[in-house]
C-alpha cells in the first residue's frame, strides 16, 4: 500500500487498527479463517500500518465540538469523522472512505468529500 492513493494521503485514527484486529479475531473464532490466515493478515496489517498517517485518539479529537448537522453517529464513527476533519484542516484535500452508508452521510453533513465502497 502506498501512502498516497492517487494524490491523496492515506490517513486514519488509531481506532481503525483496533477495529481491523477485532475483525480478524472474530473471523478466526468463527472458523472463517485459519490460524495461519490470521497470522498472514496480522503481518499484512503491520506492514500496511507503516503506510498510514495516524492521528491518535486524544483530547484534540475528543474535545472537538464538530458534529454532523442532522445525524448523531455512534462514538466510534465520530472518532473516524473527527479524524477526517483533523486531517482536512491540516492537508485540505481529504477523501472520507467508508463502506458504511450512514457514516458517509454524516461525513457529508460535516463537509467532507466521501467515497462509499
């Protein structure tokens, strides 16, 4: 994975790593992937982490008063949204990528450009 997707930097909150790791654990426990596949996925995650610019979950994000205009997302979704806003202010050209329709809607309410995949 490259740090840039097209002309965009790859950025995220550190919460993403916890979410991905949790997903791999669940897949292993549900016997949808083997222990060997789990190990390979964790290795790939560790490699990919090197290509991502992370914003830690700290008071900078926690105290940011920005909220979507209409929707009220779950706390974990707000972490992703506020992280995107943090990087939007820092780099000005941020795309919000998500497979969650509601998360994309909230991102658009906050003025972010979204791509749903």
